[in-house]
């Protein structure tokens, strides 16, 4: 299971700590990741740090140069476009399937996630609000009942979150807009309105895409 993005390095280990730092923007795109410095900061030897960097390279979150050095992967416009294209296809299907398996208790659990997102916004914590929104979308994916579909969405969720964090830097009000867009998705689930749900998911993903391109 994916660790929370603020995972304690002593509890989660170098891999999760570094992954979380990359995904939530603590380590910026293009930033050099030096094993010796990271090992000293984490209080571990260089071996587990280099192993973690190797895994992150396999995940596509870190690049390795010819000399063996590592840096945070810089997503190209093509990379981002691909992520949005795949996300739209997968999340539209996940929402469709989840609607057929939804019940009032589950819909209420979605509402609680959005309430958490709103609380973060009111506290001035836009990154926290985006993280709560990530949980909201993953919950819909899992409710689809299609394990492979859910796994595929989880597989690109790090990149989706990275784009969301980057958007906050460019458009600080994006957190409030995300909340409103997700509220429209929640309302469609409450009404059991399939057409409105598909439209709301498209609107949410399309708005983010349009802010980038």
C-alpha cells in the first residue's frame, strides 16, 4: 500500500521518504540527489539510499546520468500530456463502475474526504488539500471493483500529484477550484447521475490540462 506523502523516514525507509519528497515537491524537478548527503541527513548508510534511488529510477521518478548520478525527473510537455490522456480514460471508466457499486455509506466517506480537503484549504494548506483530493480519486478507483483498473490509476497517481503540486505554484487558487470540481463529482454520485458524473470527471481533468497547455 502507498505510504502517506509525509511519511517519517525512520518509519518508512529511504525509498518512501525520497518518493514522497519528489511527489510532494520537496525535491524539485531536475534537483540532484546525492546519496552521501541524503544518507547523512537520514542517518543511514549510502547503500539503502542508492538502492532507493535505483528503485525510483525504475519508477520513472528519478533520472540517472552516465556517471551514475541521480536527479529528479523533469516531466516534459509530452509526458504530462500522456498522463492526462491516460488519466481521463481510466478515471472515466472507474467512475462509471464505481457508480454502479456505490451506496450511501460509501458516498458519505467521499464527502468526508472532501471535508478534509476543505479544512486544509481553510487552514491555508493547499498542498494538504491536494493530497486529500488524491485520496478521493483513489477511493473512486478502488470502488470500481476492477483490481487492474485501480492498480493502473494508482500507478500514475504519483505523476498526477506532481502535476497538481506544480500547478499550485503557478495558480495558487487551484486548490479551491479542485475542491469545487470534486464536489461536482460527489454530487453526481449522490444523485446517481451517470451523465453528470462523466461530465464532472471530464471537467476536472480538462481544467487541469488547460492550465498547463
